[in-house]
């Protein structure tokens, strides 16, 4: 309050100087938050284990052949990462936007200090599967959320625990 009184007593030049001080303070605070965020993210990436690919998918192609692969589902990714994220003051949210047959999903990673970064993923919601239109959008949303979260956190996925390797089925 004393600074405000001094600024007002000095007239326009004092108010201008106070404004510059406030801007400088805000810049320093943002930089400090960025550095704290970066240090916490580095600690997270060093402590979070690889996410095991515990889910399996088998896909039939148009030619009638099939192939399979292992993947980490959304719950597996969140379950592996969340305890490490919470310990370091991180949280995440998702936003999505549909534009015709495209769906854009954005994951925002926030730190307790106020700094945040985002990762977006856009994909089509159309497919030749037998799902309803709502199911296609839901499947695309879940897929995009997985991709965004893995990307913004810099996670690694491994199939070392699932005993299932990508393969072609005759």
C-alpha cells in the first residue's frame, strides 16, 4: 500500500513506474513458475515407471485378414502416472471440440504453481466399424485422450508386462 501511495503522490510518472514494477514482478513470477514446473516434470519423468500395455486389440482388415497389437488403455496410463503426478503438484484436464467428422482433444497439464502446458490431438470420428455414430465419437475421444496424455507427460509405453506382441493372424 505504501508503494501505491508513493506512486499516487508522484503523479503520472509514479503510476507509470509502479506499473512497470508490477509487470516486472509478474514476469519474474511466471519465470519462477516455469522453472518449478520444468523441475517437477523432470522429477516426474524420472520417477514414473513405463506404462505397461495390458490391453489387446485384434483388427479385421477389409481383405479378411487380421492383425493384433497391445496397447495401454486410458485407465492404465492414469493409474500408473497419477500417484507420481499428485506427489509433485500436477493435475490434468481435457477439452474437446468436434468439427464435422474431426475431433480435437487437448490435454492441459497444470502445476500447483500456476504454470501449464497443453498437447492436442486431432483425428477423424468416422470409421467402417459397426459402431453407432456416438460410439465412434466415444472411441475417438478415448484414443485421443490417451495420445494427448502420453504426449504432454512424455511417458513411455512398454509391452514387457503383457506377454502380447503385435502380430499378423492368418
